[in-house]
């Protein structure tokens, strides 16, 4: 087997195996945009949120000619090498194997490789490990079945554990391409998201569950805004909407003296995975929400880390040519809400609604994140000023 250094060349091997077994890419993507970031297993979400995604340079091994499987059934040497890595549990090799399954070029070796990709136990950890390092498994019926089994294993856990498991699983599903036309792929993610949301609403958004939070007793004259301001002065980046969602409060004017509220200590943050058009909101390392969004055409949404610096209801919009369009003007593209991002290098970025919902899950904006109207409304309230918005571009092929 070719010798390569751990890290960058592991990713290069994935490209090599994929090139050998598929001949053409499962999806089109410029080579200059390919980024790999192996999402660690459960327990290390916090580390990932604080780390920069490593960039893997595509190896010239990917340009080597393809070798078609032998219909007689003998095992090609490169498949032997891939199988050896899969047996060792190498996450990148497992993802490469799922791509090979999806490409349909394995011939008589197809069923054997699928069998090898089955979980090595019944627990959630074994199901998650069997999916690999990204969402390559979504590209085949067998892989989607494996993802559904992993969802079932995650949701069979007690609520607190199910949220941790669901957070890792759904993030794994978002790491890699999911285009607008990939309806079957998105359906699998949606099924997991819906089940995860039930646990989040039941456990994480439960005022009696103060794990990882501060407890506060409502006093006379209190309002959610006043409570949020008090905690912001203490360094917690929360707002009234953050507290409302985490305490199942639908009417902010119905607070009662003596009512117990939870205020999160863990930071609220967001991650946009550009390739999948998935915007995810976390409380610490626990996934709270997933939204399908659109973003910048021609790669105009930069891979970087923003900070929420302002939020506007009924915003006016200044177009790139300098014209100002008031809220309500048909030419104003921002909708009801605008969340403004700050950055030392990039200006004018943010998240907003869109009058053209067909642009969701497409690269079509001038760089901002476009969202469905109900989603931007919820995000506007839950994501506080000062929150990080991290833009990633984790490719799966």
C-alpha cells in the first residue's frame, strides 16, 4: 500500500479511492473548494466549534486511471487496501467506501462491502462509526438505511443522551453536499431533525432542567428583556428570545412572580455548512435547531467566523449600487428581519428572509444567508448579539 503521512494524505487517499471506483464525481464541485473536516465522535463537539477546519489539498493520485472491478470476482488490490482500512475503523476510508457503494461500480463486490459497512454492535456509537466522517452515506439507499438505523439508535436513548447523540448524528449528516434536487438525502436529515426536535423541546427547553444553566426566580417588575440585560452584564450572551425558547415561554407578558427560569451558561452559536445548506444553532455542543438556507452565488459567502453585531426588525436595505429601499418596498430583499454579522475583513453580511423561497438550498444571494420567513423569525429571537456564526465548507466528495 502506498505510504502517506497521517492527516492530509489520509484525505488524499479518500480522493484516490473515490477516483478509482467512480471515474466521475457523484456530484460536481470545483476542486479548489474541496475541504475536509473529520467530525469527531460524541463528546468533542465543543472542541470542533472552537477549531478551524483543516484544509486537505487534493492529491494527484486522484488523476490516476480508474480500474474497473473484475467481473470474475477476484479482489482488486486497491479494494483490498480500502477494506483493510474499513476493518480498522478508519472514518475517511468508511466514507470512501460509501461513495464506492453509491457509484454502483463494485460489481460482485458490492454486497460484500455493504456488509462490511454494517455497525459492529447495536449501540449508537457503533451506528455512528459505521457512517464514516461525513455524509457520503446519504448517496446510496444502503447508506440512507444505515442513517435511519443510527437515528433510531440515538432516539432510543434517554432524552439527555439522545440530544447528545442526535447532535453528533445530524451534524455528520450536514457535513457534505446536499443539493436542492437531493430530496431523498434531505428527507433522511429531516426525519432525524424532527425526532431530535422532540427531545430538545422536551428536555433542553425545560425550565426544570438546569443542567449547564443558571436558575433565576422572577421578581416583581421583571420582564424577559430586563432579565436578559441583567445576565448580559454578567457576561452571558443571551437575549429575551433565547430565554423564552429555553423556557417554553410563548407569551413574554405572562411572566409570574416566583416563576423559575433557566438561563444558559453555555454559549449560543451557529454553524453554516455551505455544501449542505444547513444552518445549525447550538447551545454549547447541543444542537437546538437546523434550518435549510441559501447563500452566496459564486462562493460569495466566505468561510470564516462572524459575530452577530446587530438585529433589525422591518429593515431598510441598501443595495450594492448604493440605492436605499425602505422596508416594504418590493425591491427590498431583506424581509421582516435582518441579523447583521460583524467581521474585521468582510462587511455587509448577515441573515434575512427572502421573497423568493425557490432560492433556499441554492447559491444565489450576494453573500448573505437567505431563510424561510418562519425560520428567520425564530433565529432572530434565539441567536443573541455577540454570538458566533461559523461558516464551514466540509465536502464529502
